[in-house]
């Protein structure tokens, strides 16, 4: 795999994107399953088992939760745009951009070379 000399601001934006995405996913784990209040449901018994799918009632998101989700999504969109439209990509041959993008996604895993 070719070595790319990613600019520091691009690397920083990629790391911020990864960290923000992880924080959002962690936050979302505790959210109700529905944004709006919704009644729960229980599905039919599955053939050859006693399993029944279902969901408990959802109280919906609180205003604070909805605000936090909007904040996360806006930040993710901002960082995604910063990474994908960075001028660095113009310096990479079109046929190598996918490989370069994949390398950037893992660049934080590599130790910095002195």
C-alpha cells in the first residue's frame, strides 16, 4: 500500500470524525427506540420456538436528547464534509483515491514517524 503524506489538519479531522462517531453511537445506545412517543408491540410466536419479538412502550426523546442528537449529527456532517472535500484529494490520482481514503481511515493507528 502506498504511503500518503496526509496533511495534519486532514488527519485531525479524520480522528475527530472517528471520535465523534464513537461518542454518538455510545450516546444513542441509551436512547428510546423511537424519537416520538410510541406504543410498544409484541410479534407473533416464531415457528418452532417460543421466541416473540417485541418492543416496550417508547417515551420518545426528551428535548435535551433531541438537541444532543442534532448536535452530534451536525458535527458529523461538518467533519465528513471537511474530510471528503479537503484539497489534499486533488493531489491524489483519481484511481488511487479510494485506497488513499482507506489509508486515511487507519492513519491514526500507525505511529508517527520521526
